C-alpha cells in the first residue's frame, strides 16, 4: 500500500470514529449503538465480519450481543469462555489486543464451530472498557488471510474506547431510569398512604364532631329539666363550650383536613350558633359578625372561638337588664403592623368594671386562652363594653384584598 493510500485509509478511519461518536451520543438504545459500531468497524477495516461480545460474570463467558455480516443463530446465541482458549477470551483476560493472522494454524486457540462455518481465517480483538469494569470485546473477522498493522490496531482500539464511553453512558442512563421509576413508585405509595390517612382522619373527625354534637344535645335536654339556677348556669356554660368545639370540627371537615382553617368563616358560623343558643323569649339582643379572611392554626382558632363564646355569652347574660341591645364581633388584620390581627367583641349594654385577675363571668378562662395564642387582651367599659384581643398570625396565610 502506497503512502497516499495509507494516508487516505487513516483519514477515513478517523472520520469514521468521529461520526460514530456523534451518533452514539444521540442514541439511548445501547443495542442500536453496538450494531452500528460493528457495521462501521467492518467497513473501516474492509472486512466482512465484526462482532461485539459482552462479558457475563455469572457465567464467566463472552456472549455475542451485536455484530455485522453474520448468519442467523450467531448473535445472541454463541458464547466463548472468558479465558485464553479463544482470541476474544485472551483479549478480555489480558486487556491487550490479540491478533490472529491464521486461526486455522494457531494451535493455542479453540474457536467455536461458527468460525469454520463462516470460513474465518484472521481476527483482531480489543477490550471494551467502561467506567466501572470491562464491558467485553470488540472483534473484526476476515475470511481471507491478512496482515494487520499498528494503524489497524489503533483504529480498533480507539473505536473500542468510544464504544466504552457509550456503554458507560447507557449504564448510567439505565440506572437513572431505574432510580426515577423507583422514586415514582415511592411517590405513588406516599400518595396512596396519604389518601388512606386522609380517609381515616376524616372518619375520626366525623366521629368526634358527631359525638360533640351528641353531648351538646344531651346537655341541652338536661338544661330543660334543671331548675337550680347555679346548676343551670353551669350546664349552659359546658354546653356552650362543647358547641363551640363542634363548630371547629364543622369548619375543619370543609378544608380537606388541613392544619389551618379560615377563622373568619368559622367566626361567622359560631356567631350564628351563639345567637340561636341564646335565643330567650322577651329578650331582643342582636348579634352581628364581620371578619377578614384569616387562615389560622387549628389550636389558635379553638382558643379564640371559646374566648368569643365566653364574652358574647357574658354580654347576653349581664349587659342588657332591659332585654334590648346589640353585640358586634369582628376580626381584622392589622393594616399598620403586619402579622397581627385584632378580635373585637363589643356591646352597647351597661358595662362593667373588672380587675385584671378577676374570675367574674369566665374572665379568668378568657385571659388564659388569650395567653395560649400569645396575644393580649384589653377591655374598655364606657358606654358599653369593648373587648379587644390582639394576636399574632404566625404561620398564617392572609388573603389579599379580603
């Protein structure tokens, strides 16, 4: 071969490696990459056959997984021991290229029968290395005796290196796909468990709510038969607090069991219930309620709900000796100080004076509940009574424009 022809051959081989590298990077199916590699290698060295063998650790052999030029029954079926008894086994175990110019006359090898079937005479084998471990062997086969030079070995070795990168990329992609599939399964399992938890929680909340309503009904019936004034007041106070808790559960069941509920909607519902609860013949006291939309933690809503029930009841029972008056309840976000809100319970009754530590009319309970919300309570008793509870809206969502 002349110098010009040799240079042309080298340029053609290098171009083939570059084109294959671009092709391999754009493929996700490893088998497609391997078969294309076999075709390009065969054309690059002008031989009729090429095959790629994958090492199987469990069997300690080399399985032909891709190739070019072979008859049916070779690819995917033929194996060779991963030892020195075959050219591909020798290349895999030694890690060095193996050249056999005439396999018929080389007594050190015992090639499989399909070599004779295809009249194979000369071969070159190079190892395919991936990132973690050797993948297998790349082999070109010729049915004519041929002397291969170092340039041929370099071409095949370079091609095997590019192929090794493609194998490593495919392995990483396969591992990533397995990881993604597993993560998807875990997410689906989590969603399934959350759905189950939601169903159980809703059932529990329904049971609690129904039991609270049952207790409230029992207390109401007991009130009808109780003639002792002190006992009547005590039962009525208990019934009111149970009813207040039941209102919390009614609101909670409409929020898909979240940890926060709309205090404004709850407050309006609570006031309607309190007005019905305090309905007494001959008494014309009106109760109105206005509130911003304020999402608060369930515990805070419960505490503030009981505060409202206690103070509204105090007004009903003590502020209007003439049986006529007005009570207003409101909850507003503080526009001047972000993160704060004010709950106001006001009446236009006769007013009263109470010491800070007074237990009168449940005021001790009111102060303790406000402290639990990390809030502050104040009272003004001039031309009626006005209670103001300022509390933080920590971890609470505030609706814009409410």
